[in-house]
C-alpha cells in the first residue's frame, strides 16, 4: 500500500512540474515587456490615389497597432481608424477638401504622442488646377504659407504643365527663404512657358 501511495505522489509531482514548465514557457518574459509607450510614427506620407488618400508611415518596433486620425482642420481630428500595418487607404472622402492627418502607435504600456501632422488637398480633377492656384495665392498673401503650399502643390499634381502654379510656389519658397526650391520652380515655369511659346509658333500659319 505504501509503495502505491508513493508512486501516486510521484506522479502528481511530475504532472505539477510539467504544468509549471509549460506555463513559464507560454508566459511572456517581463524583461521583454516595454516600460513606456512608444514614440510617435515618423515620416507620415500622403498620396492621392483613385480610391482616396493613401496614408503611410515608418513602422515603429514593438508596437501592437496604430491609430490614424484625420479631419478638415489642422490639429482637430474628428475621425480615427486603427491599423495593424504601416499604411492604409481612406475612402469616401470629399473631393476639393483639405485634410490633415496624424498617426499614433500603441504598445502594452499605452499610446504614443501624435506624429508630425501631414496634410493634402484631396482632388483628382485637372480642371480645378487654376482654382487651386488662386486659392493658394490668396492664402499666401494672407501669410498662411503652409496652407498655400498645399494648394499650389495640388494644382501642380493635377496639372504638371501649369506654369503659373510653379511660379507662385516659387514665390512662396522665396518668401520663406527656401532659395534652392524657389530656383527649381522658377526654372520649371520658364521651361513650360518656353515650350508653350514654341508650340504656338509651330502651329501658327
């Protein structure tokens, strides 16, 4: 009887030991756990695509997911969506509107600060390029250089042959002491105007 009881106790001890080993293997090590929330995702980029606006950013190591915030005013984000990867495409947006975006990263300790804000004028209609040049010019004259840049850039994206958009953006760069960028835009505008003049002469009787 004593021998059977000893074997039974030994079997229980073995079972208990196996359970402890398995639980220790499946439990994440506290040494691997982050001790603070992650830093904000860097390099947020926006691209206007057929479906909407494609938002991408550099991945942050050790995060569980990201949250993308957006709205039609700077620093006021009325919408959000979670993402498992480092990019997504937002659909159902209104064309002709200004959109601002920021992204946060999450880990087991919480959420990061907002990323640096990125913004874009959402449209794919080349016919509105001249309208955006005028809008950008109005904003520039009011000293709203960041917003003006978005509208000039939208006009160029919609109509890459729009010399006026390059000239006005060049002036904006000049006013904001970005001389190299200003020279590039002025040269592009001159080339486009020269090409148009040459084509006009070729087509004249």
